[in-house]
């Protein structure tokens, strides 16, 4: 892996100056084109051995390109905001938008590598994390991102020489700290771990480029050239790499599915309803105030047919909670800023911190429901969304975020009745649009999409609860009860 | 995952008979076409809940198709031959050749799932194993294989009902054993584990098809139809799925590489040579006879320029060993049988069992050397070979097989001298061919291929040793010494 980066590559100043002259012009042009087209973001991960020249090269990139459209993302110890959320949250919120270049000084690789060296992660845990990272990066690539990962290498001898040189110069001596020397001691372990990590994450969609870090000219020129090459290629071949991540859905051979199996005639009497509502709201109120909940967070995902009663159900849930504790996120068309990011970005930004609740009225499942049925995205995109969503919910789960998902189902007659009722009721009229009437025509397509969604995303840790919603009272009680019972189980109380 | 498979799908006998009539003809035709074209193998994995109808459906497949070109691969407890080798060895040697259908009753999923339920594997270890399986299956798909994975599902209730029904009939009562009932007890755990495993291994190139197992007609018809559909698609669209697994190689910006860095002037005096040779051969002889070696195995991989002295070096190594203990595998063009299998199959078959040594004179690296340079395979194929080879060597390593790889390098002048010498020497004449002269013309292309190979496949557990081989004596001593020192390290002696 590192053999050729230990050969002591170097470029003399004269050659360097000559080559850079042309390179700078081309880099600036490419960056300009990237910004104008604004079709994809660029992510440069700058990693490597301490003293391998990471900051020097980042500075050089700033010098060569337009610094206004370049941002460096550094990650030191996480803030309390970050600590309270899944560990990938900080990276998600730092992703550069389309048209920009984000330079990651430190990345999702830093912690696993450091923890493996420290021995707090086992080899299997590292491999598991790397498999997750491969999926994350394949999602970035499928969303169009150009991802280049650099590793600046130094042999142990070269690292020592580097530190000594920096120390000797009063202008740079401050950069060599106690930590630097202790890193020299774990150089062998770093190379072992990094060699493995780089090998299993060296994917076609996010390749590692190992660069000999010992000579500034060589390192900078290599990075500049690789970046330019990749930029030019993507700008002229405007097709992101398509990594197949999801199998097609095999055809059904009979008419039975999870929705036909629902008994939509279920009802709850008014009196029972009032009693049950009070009971479960009271219980929910206790649960989210329980000290154990401070170490958890809750995501409630509401999906359902139009007019299925999501809004009303959400209100019955929030009635049991302190408004300072929860946030309702109604999901409509994405903003410009959201459109410039990977699909899941706009949901990641609302992930609750510990002790908090986020309620999504419509969710990330829009991609496999409305976007699929209406043809707003390509088949390859909604197919891969199943896997990406599972990964997203898995990341929430391991961070202690409890995910509860509801699909509210009504039948076509009941929907029609509600539409008409809404039209007749003044204060409900805003709720019914042309689009709602159109969606009704696609009833069967939606039914199929819902069944496939349940098949592919009802997981052990984030199962779907299908709610018979012809009777709103039944639906509300079932939802409240499901939330309470799940919280009780997760909090072991 | 299993929601829709718990709905109690069923197909009545009349519909079944009618549908099967057409299906059988089509399946037979497709199987015939598959066999005639012999372009790809088909692998059907039949897994699922006990009592879910695995053997019933396999029997049905035999009834529907030509049984001569169908083979069922069952895996019970491994033989001693198998136990002594990496755990994937038994699956590799069972792979159906191109044109055939292999039905796997039990597969590489069986053990991880069982061990997870028993608690002997952690969740992380399972995920790690699944990542490995995903890579293995993507290799199969890239090699052209059509892989379909079926999971026959039963709810706990349906499983109990099934056992009771089987027990009640004297013709089938024998099939319900104590183990069956104890499996019923771990049904929930199985569903948990399988749900996770299926989700993360449900890839576009090897999809899982979950089938409700409770009704014979429904299950058989579903499997038959999915199989037919997939077969027809692959037979008419004769393009296997291409899963990108390897990044391109970034261009170099200077002339330094691992080969130019070698000092080919290194020599060893005759007298020193004799002494050293005796010393290291003696040491090697002790090491492979050491009791600790009985739990290890050794793979020696020799690659090098033509006339670099591989054969002579191999002889100096084998001289120290008992011929019953080692096997030399000279790698030339593949046989017909080997050509009908994935690329690495012909190397897997020679993996030594514990206590044994296999010496490869030329190796699996042929794909990234001669096949790359001569254009015998597509770029995508040799690019992905790096990752496949790393996985192969990793599998050897975790099974205790020590892998030591040598590249013997000579310079162009020395090669010419040796070619001429060979032509002049009667008993060496068979060694020099037209091809050798042609290869000389591609010296630079080979040099590049070797450097890329070292970059991408010199791993912590299977590093390359580059051998300066202008002086044969120096080369032989370096090789023997490297082997001995590595064995000492691995055996902790």
C-alpha cells in the first residue's frame, strides 16, 4: 500500500514552478465551471501521517483556487450539540453543497483509526464501521458527489526528520508538540491500521490516493493534478458513477399484501376512546419526562394516504408533551439549500438531540412513495433509497434515537368522504388541493409502493406500524399505545 | 422484511396445475439454452425457516427440469479435509460450472446465522462476515454467475402447524425431530437475525426473494416463476451485471517506483552463499517440521520477470522439505474445467490443508500482470482482481495459512544474457520461447503492472518481498531468509 510512497519522491523548484503555472489556470477554470454548473459537490479528504503536510497542501489549494468557494471542514473534539447526536451528524451537516469544494481536514475515518490504535475498537468493529462508510460514500457518489481521499504518507524515519526540521525553525517549532512525538511512537500501528482501512475503503466511487508526503513540491503537485484530472473528467462526462445498491422487486403472484390484510372496520367507541386517550397520553407524558429518556431521543415518522388523519394523530401525541421538548417537521418540497445536498440531508438536519423528540409529518419515505409513483426520480434512485434509509435509521438506532414509524391506511370510499367533507368545511378547505384528487387516481400504484416500502424497510429496530385509520379514534389510540409500549421496552421500565 | 410472507398466501390446485403446465415447458427450454450457451452458471440458494418447504421445492425443481444438469449441494458438518482449510473452501469447490444450475441447500449463510443465534458470534462479527459475503457474491456476479437467494418464511404459528401436520402423517413423521421442536423455540431469534442478515445482503447482484413457505403450491410457483424470469432475462440480455469494485489507478508524476528503487547490483560471494544456503535451508527444514506448524499452512507465491530465476529459487526451497509435505503448482493456461469457473477457482482448489505447503510458480497475479498487459481480459476485470485477490489472501490468513509472495526482478540486460545463454544451452532450450522474446518488448508495461500490483496488494498479512535477482545467489538467500523469518514470527518461535 505504502511502498511507493516511501521512495522519497521529490520535484525540484524549477520544474514545480513551471508545472504549477499551467495547473493553476486550469484549476481555476475547472472550479469556475463547477460553480457555474452547480451540478455536483466535490469532497476532498485530506488524511495521513502527522507531519505529512496536510495543512501545507490545504494552504496551497487556497492559494491556487478561488477561496470563496472552498471551505475547510475541520473536526476536533465534538461539541455538546454533536455529542448528543449520531456520530455522523457532524459530517452530514458539513457536506459542501453542489458547485462547491469541501476540504475535509479530518473525516469519518479519523475516529475509527484513532480508536483502533488505542485498542478501543476491535478489528471486527473497524471492518463493520468501514462497511458502513463504504455504503455512506456510495450514497454520496450516487447523489453525484465527486469524492477524492488523499493519504499523505511518511515513513517513520521521514516523520522523525520532519519533526526535527520543524522544531529547528522558530517559525514552525510550535507545530511540533508532545503529541507529535507520541504519534511517532505509534507510527507502526498507524501504518498497520491505515493500510487495512485504506485497502477496504478504496472504492471506485471514492478512491484513496496515497501520496508521498515528504516533499512539499511533489505532494502539492500530485494533489493538484489528481484533483484537476478528476474535475475535468466529471465536468465533461456529466454522469455520476452509478453504484447498483438495490435489487429489483420481484413480481407478486397473487393479490394478497400487507394492506389488504388490514381490517379497516376496526372502531373504538367514543367513551372508551376518551378513557384510553387520557390513559395513554398520561403514560406518554411520564415516559418522555423519565430520567432514562435523557439518554434517548425519539423520532416519530408519520406517513399515510391523503386525508388519513396524520395531522390529528400528531396533535394527540404532542398534547402529551412539553413544546420545548419536541419539534414538528412538516415535509414539503425541499428548499434550494436542501436541493443542493444529498436526499437525506434535509432529514439529518432535524435529528433530535438527546432527550428531545422530532415528529415528521411525511418523511424520508417520500422518495419511495410520491417520488416513485409520480416519477419525480429515476427508478435507480428510489430503489437505492431503501438501503440508504435503512442505514439512516440504523445510525439513529445505534445512537439511542428510537424510531417509530406509522403508516395510516384508509380505504378509497373513506378518503372520498373526507375530501368532500373538507371541501364543505371552510377551515379545512386549505387542506384539499387538485393534487389530492390526482393522487386518488394512482391509488393502486401507491398501494404497491407502500407494500414494497414495508417489505424493505420494516426492520427489527425500526418496524412499521400499519394503522387502520378509517376510524380516527381507533387510529389515535393505536398510535399512542404503540409509542408508549415501544418507549417502555427501550427504556426498560 | 417478512410482513408479506406471513399473510398466508396460497394457490389452489386447479390454478397451480394450469400455471405449471406452461411454466415447466419454459423452464426446460431455458435450462436447455443455458446449457447450450454455457456462458454462465446459476446458483440458487434455498434457505429459510425449518419446515418452510426447502426440500419439497428442491424436489419440485428436479421434477420440472432436466435433473442431469441440476446439482444439489448440501453442507452438513465439514469433513476433516474441509475443516483443515479456510471455511469458504467447501463452497468454492462446489460451485457449479458455466451452463449448470447448482441448488445450494444450505450455504455460506447457514453457519453465521446459526452461530449468531447460539451467541458465539457478536453482531459486529456477523456484519463483518456479511460484508465479506457481499464481496464474494459480487465477485461471482462479476464473473457472470446468476445468483438468486430464496428465503422460505413461516411465522411461529405456521411453523408449529407445519410440524404438527407432518407428525400426524406416518409417511412424514420421521421428518419432525427433537431438533425441529427446539428450532421452534428459537424462531424469534432466527427471525431477528435473518431479518438483519437478509437486509444487508440483499444486493442487486444477488437478491433475496422472501417467499411465504406455508403453502406448497404458492411457494413452488413463486420460485419457479422468479427463476424463469431471471433466466430468461440473462439469456436474452447476455451481459452480466458489472459491479464496480476497484478505483482507477491515478497517474504517476515522476519516474520513481518500487522497481527503480531496487539495487540490482547486490551479490553474494560463492563461499558466503554456500554457508548461508545451508544455514537457512536447515532452519526452514526445522520450521516446517515444528509441531506448531501442524496448525498452520504455507503458501509461497513466486512471480518475476521471465528468466528471473523462479524455478531455481523454488528448488532451493523445496530441497529443505519433505516431498510429501509440499506441492508445486506451475501455473499455465487454465483447463476447460477451470475456464468454466470464476478466475480464482483454480487457485482455491490448491489451497493446502493444515501442516502442508503449496508453492505456486506463477500465481493468481497473472490477471494483473500478463492478462492486463497482453489485453487477455478487460480493464474492469483486472482492476477488480486486486480487491478479489486481497479477499482471497485475507481468507487464507484468517484460516492460519501463511502467504509469502516474491517478485524476482532482473534488469533488461541480464534478461537478454540469460535468454541467449538458454538458447545456447541444450537442456535449457525448452525454457525460452517466442513469447519470451515478445514479452521483452513490453518491458515498460510490465514494470507499470508490477508497481501497481505491489501498491494494491502488499498487505500487512501478505506483503510482497521484492527480490533483487540479477545475482541468483543473492536472490535465493533472500528468499529463504524471508520465509524462515516470517515463519518464525507467525509461529512465535
